[in-house]
C-alpha cells in the first residue's frame, strides 16, 4: 500500500473510532441527562402515556387522571385531575403537560409514573405480559378533616397559612395556604385554556401570588409567638427555674447600651412578672430582658435546636427560618420577642409548639407515610425520627403549664376546646410589619392539644395576613386562634 493510501486509511480509521467513542458517550455517559432534558419531548409523551398513580389522604385519592381532550396535543394521552385542588395544592403541587411539575408531583414523579428504579421488576413483567405501565401511589400523613378546617378558616380571612403536626411522630397533618389555585386548570397543554389559566396565576399578573406555598416558603416575623422559644432558653440555661417565681424585670425597661425604652402593648402589669404571667399577658419587657440575660449565643443555640436557620425537607423543601447570628445586646432583646431579623415559616412555629407538647423532644416533620407499587406493595415506609431535644422534659412541662394558662385565662381563650379530657396550650402573636410598623400586622397563634391520657395528637401554627381589616381588630387571639382551635378539634374528632 502506497503512502497516500495508508494515510487515508489511518484517517478514516480515526474517524470511525471517534464516531464509536461519541456514540458510546451519548448512549451511556449522557443517557440520563438526555433522558431528563426538558427539551426531550419523548419524556413528556411517555410521562402522560398512561394514568399517573395517585396521592392518597386518609385512604382516598385526591388526584386522578383523565383522557386528554381534543383541544390538547394528541401525543399526550392523559392529563392530571385534582379533587379539591385549591385546598390540597400546597401538598400536591401540580403536574402539567405544559409547565412541568412541583412539590409531591415532582419529588415523587418516578413512583407516580412508574419509572422509579425500584419498580424495574414490575416494568419488566408488564413488558413481557404486554400490560400497560402503571404508576404507584404516594400515601401521605395528612388528615383530611384537619386540612379542610384549616383551609376553610383561612378562606374567611383572605391570606394566611396553617401547619399542623403530630408531636409524637412528626407526621404533618395539615398544610394549608391561601389564596390558592386549582392545578387542574392548567394540567393540559392548550395555549387557549391552560396557558391562559397559568398566566393569570403568575405573580406579575396577580399580586396575591396564589402559587406561593405560604406554609413552607413564606417567612414572617413571628412576633410574640417567639417568646415560647425565649422562655425555653431561659429555663434551659437557668435564668429562671420555675413558672411562678418573679423575674428581675424593671418597668420601664431600657434596651441595654441605649436610652430607648422597650414598650409593652397596653398598660399591662409586667414589672418583675413571673414567667407564667409574662407569657399570659405577653410582656415585651420581660422577654426582651430574658433574651439579653440568656445571651445571644445561648439564644441562638436554643433556636437552632428548634430547627431555626436550617431548611427542612418534608420531603417538599421548607425555607430556613432565621434567628440572627450577629447581634448586639439591644438587637438580642428585640430578636427574643420575635422582632429585628427573626423570621419564620408556619411549619417552623408548629415545630416549636410540637416540641413543647412532646415533653421537649422534637420529631423530624414528614408528609409521606409510604410509597406504594401499582400492586399496593409497600416500596418505602417512613419511620418517625427524632430531630433534637430543645428542652428537658421537666422544662417542657413547665412551659406546657404556662401555655395552658394563656389559653385558660390569657390572650388565647378563643382556642379553648370545650370537651372533657382536652387541654389546650398556646401563644398569641401580633407581628409588626412594614417600615415603622406602618402596615397591618400579622396575626399569629401557635398551640397544641393534650388528651386526658397525656398524649398530644396535634400541634398547630396559624398566621393570618389581613390587609383589609381594621388595624385595632387584628390580633393572634382574635383572627388566628379560632382557626387553630378548629384544626385541633378536627384531629381529635377524627381519632374517636
């Protein structure tokens, strides 16, 4: 073979080799990324070629699938449907042919479509038998009655959120947010129908932002509900030893290193008040000074044990609540009464109430009880998991006693459940909002219910944003406590 032919042969061989390498690179190395690429329409076609599995609450599906109508592209055979979609949207998220998926619909997409690796054997068997691929189910921990009570209560107020937890396991019982949206309205792929519905819900077109999951993603100043954390820190770090000893709390109280007086709401008797009385009437001066006496490092330590400054995954991501890590002494006082840069999600405040109710042990919150194969075999089961111990059993029971006084004869009487054997503990909050408190404040209430056998089936956090209300009518006890009461009662009644 002459030299020019040899060079051509070598060059052609290199081209073939490069082609083989590239082909194998695409088929094996890039296979997963190409399969999941949003521009790969085959993925979407396959996802909607069969009915999705369901999201289950109390043994019943809150989702479904229906044949795609003639207005949508014909290559999508099925689209998602929702029962009471607006009520459950903070839990389910949406699965849309045009706009993708969020929350449980996205996180558990593999199970719901049947594409999860743990269903490989099932898919293989279906291929052999010629059976259409089926999706599995996501069984939640939610309580339908509690969710309904939360959602309907919030609808009366306009904007707000509720999170309810089983303190003994961490199971989420309710997760509501208003205003909300119905995922069914844009589940298809029609510009005329689904695209129009989607555009109406976007924040740029809707200032109420109905697609915001306020229970998990919105962080609010907690106001006086944070005083429960400060009380826990004061007990844990030995600043106070009991509920009924007098605190060294002057009135007026001047913020340390300043000439600024910390004010109480109304003419309430807060000088040297006991911890019980200070929480009952919500003394800013007492808890501001307690925060300074505990110190910023120990306040931060206690807040972190309750879950602050860390994202939670339930499995939907919940925004990290915030307790400031850099503060001077005046800022420590303000942070300890839920002001300055202290900010929290409703889920986080439900976790605070939950830890107190569970004798000081905080369980990790979770919303998925189990994942099921199409055959209903359990693929994965969630076991309750201890997250931390923010306070001792003794101190938790002291704090329970104090919070129960708040509901019995304090600012939280609207949360009372008048049933034999039920005791409610709680704390109200009215959080400042806007520059110089210029906007209507947020109304908060956190609480738990205990039964006569000592068990605690539910802890709740409620926040209400009522922009239209008369400012003087806004209070945690007035707006938020009745919602918390109805949610707790729904859980208790469902266990009878």
